């Protein structure tokens, strides 16, 4: 059972260096002070810090933590219409961490990077009291979609159902394992997928007037779009995950909360210019995704939701760093 | 006395967003999920994680911590011949941090970014148990200098004197303040400068066969170059800071240790192809820097140092993460 302190910084860097990729047209070898690549066009960059004590619920596997950290940074690039090309990974790790556990973590990082098509080309390594994974995603975009641009009348759409990840977090924290439903939810929670293809298609055809990812929770992200664009939203029966519904019924959870205030879901929330709706839907479907219409932007700056036939006003709730504790969302700026 | 928990994540992001720059030709507004810029050529990227508990000695001001964090990431880009163009800043901050202190920290980040000519265009924000500053530096380079390429006979040169920062750290930790020498050393320690112009010039003229920065300590960096290039070095009386010498005499410190095993100095250590030495020296001087010859690369894989007339073998010592504790170096990969 070797720990990182037995391997040492150098041994660890050597191990990592052997697994690093080179950027396109790189002149520097893996493991040099910095990484390089040839690039021509619009570069899009994001970073997302995954912190063990706030982002890693008890019971979450390190491999999944690595996967999720890469997904979070990727999702910010995807929401703007970018395709990941390269990642840098800044790690802080405790010296008593098992080398085996570290390898699991790195495998998760690689799995996600490979899925999204970006190469891990460099990073940094520090020792510290807990695990911190800062993933830097560098991507390319021909066109981008800002958070700003939504107008009253635009169609509000999302790329998937909601509630799954919040239910998965509950399932994980409850410690109830073994039944197929819980396992499925935990799997979803542990392996969220960033909507890269969907974001690229929406940006390419210029159909979206604004876009944001739902990593801070559907409610928080909608309120952010509302605030930035000076619009409200009318939402008619948002798409709810069947598994989340089943789980909520089984354990008496509030499904509305799971759907709107959960977070850690990496769907895209976009507003679509009405004349381009069909084009947008087709493009996203062609890319293997879904574009689900959930409502429209309104002049009235309130967010109204029809939920099981009944209209509600959506509160601006969700995790806020520094104010709330324990669970977090993680917002780039 | 407002603390971050009183401002909240949103308030803080709003404050930061107002101070963010846009990248060249950006299409996304500051504060969006990701940042973008137009780029054409060789992109060079590094990140460096500054951790309060290991990198911030008691007595260090937050403004200096910010400055130093940016310098560390910049130095990795500089050592490869890159010019910073943009920074992302990933922060983890404790919720009981004073807003005033946060502002100091941010001011230090901005001061350094401005000095090096890069814009702070985005980042990420988390709450946590201590301060963590992950600085991502994106730069441009026409030509780069790898760590690999040194050959026996190449001239070994550095861009400054050594011992200053190690002495400054001692001065800071000793708590002896007030005398001009201590204050000067602490100032140097707190505000190290990355050798951007020197790195760019050396890369541009193609005179350097290898390059590394000395952030892990002169001895560690020399051993790294030795190991990677299968060469040794013969070093003849390395340049020592006069202030470090004075301080070492005054307080009975081992000057050799300060010079070789200190770390946190951001000088460049380069090997120069002999026929290009004069060209290299002139180019660096024209850029306002200095290129100090300290010896040459040898076939014999040992590092020998003439120190005050006496020859010594340089040990491979220096801070190593996970193995050593307290003070660190911080090495990118």
C-alpha cells in the first residue's frame, strides 16, 4: 500500500508525464515547465475547481470525482459553443493518499478528457490537506453563445431532463445501495455528461440568443439568465427524469426541489430565436442530442412554472458559496 | 468588517466581473461561463497552484501572495520563451475571509498581470478551508525553449543572482522586521519577478539549447536539467546576491544553502550554444536583463561547483511535495 509520500513529487510527476499527451503541433515535450500547441481561431477557456470537502460527497469514488471535475470545466466551454481541445490539471493532494487512489482519480480525468476529445497536456502538482482538482479546459469555437441576448418571445429550451442528479446525490448520501434504482441514480450523479455536441451545433447555426449550463441548479441558472437579460420566463411542465420521480415517490422527497434546486446537472439552458426553432432542433438531434422546449422568455421579469397543472413562482434558490455550506454548485466567471 | 459570507458568492462574482478584462477580440462578456479570445500561432499554457498552508509563510501579505501566484505561473511560460497574454484565476477562499483582504489579494493578482502584460479574463470561485490560488497563464510564443537539448560544452547561464529569496524567507519567518536589510529581503521575497523579456529574447534568437526556471531551487533545477539531458555541469563561483551574503553573515546562515537550496526564485537557468553566446548576451541586455555565465555543461554527469575557491559536488536537494513539509517549490508538469 504505497502512499504519495512514498512515491514523492518527482515519482508522481514522472508517472503523470508518461501519461500526458502533446498538444497539436507541440514543440515542448510532456512534463516541461509549460505546454504548447498550435492554434488558429477563437480560443475559449474555462476552469473549474473541484474541492473534496464541498464537491465530493462521502461514498463518491475518486475515479468519478476525476470524471466529474473534467465534465464541470468542459460544460462551461460547451455552453458557449466550444469544443475541448486540451486540458491542464492542477492538483493538490494529501501526502497520505494511496497511490492506487491517485491512479483511480487520474483514470477518471482521462476517461472524461477522452470522451470530450481533449488531450491532457499539462498541469501542476501540490501537496495539501485535501484533494483539490482544478481542471482547465481550452477549446475552440467558430461562433459562441453568450449568456446575454435573450429577448421576450424567445423559446426556452433545455438539452435533457432534470432531477436525476439531485436524486442521485440523495441516494449516495443516504447510504442506501444495492437496489437498481439507487444504483442507477448514483451512476448518473457520478458520471454527468457535458453537452458538447449540442452546444457546438447551437452555436454553429446561430439559433440560440443566450446559453448557460445548469451546474448551479435549474432555478439559479434561469434566474441568472433572467437577471442578465432583463426578461422573465414562463415554463410549462419542465421535463422531469422518470427515475427521479420514482425515487422521490419512494422516499418522500419533493420532486420540485430536486428538479429546480438540485444543481450539478450539466444540461444546457438556451433561448432560441423562434424562426430558427426547427433548424435548431434538427441540428441538435442530428448531433445525437435532444432539444426540449420548456417555455418562453417574457417581458414580465418573473419566472413562472406550471407544475402538475398548477402555476408557481420560481424562487431564486440554489447553493451559494461562502453563504451556504456543504453542497455546492461551482460557477465560473 | 464585511466577510465573504456577508458578500456571498454572487456579490463576489459581480465585484470580480467588473474588474475582468476581455481577451483580444472576445465575443463573450466578462463573467460568462467561459472566456474567449482570438489567437493565431503557438499557444503556451501553464498553471501554478498557490496554497496558503504551504506557500504562504506567516507574515506574508495577501497582496504579495496574489502577485507571487501570478509570477509563478508566468515564470513557467517565460522559461519557455512565451509572452503572457491572458490569465484565468481559480480561487478557493474561506467564507470568514475579510472582504478587504480579498480585495488586497485581487489587487496583487492585477498588479502582476499588468506588469507581465496579460489580461485577467476569467476564472472560478469556490469556498473552502484555506486560500488556494490557481493561476492559469496563457501566452504566445514564436519559438520555444525546451528543458531538453543541452549538450556537453554548452555554456550555462542564469538571469540573476541567487540567495535573495531564501534569505528573504528567513527574514520573514524570523519576525525580525524594521532594519533596512531585512525589509529589503522581505520585499524581494514577496515580489519576485518572472523573466519574461529574457525568455522571449533567448527563444527568439534560438541561442538557448535548454531552459528551466529556478522556482524549485537552483540545485533542484540544475539536477533536473542534468537528468533530462544526460549531462553534468561545472559551475564556477555562481552569482550571489550581496544582500543575501550580508544577511547570512549577520545571522550565521549557510550562504551556500541559501544560494542552491532556497527555491522560489524565478530566474532562468539556460544552456547556450557557444557560438551564439555574444548574440544571446546582447539580446538579453538589450531587453533590459542580464545573462550571467556560471559555467558549462559537461559529459561527466556530476554537478561540480567552485565555491569560494573550493570545489564541491552539488547534492540533489530541494523541497519535494508529499515528502517534505512546510516550504515548497511548486513544479508544473
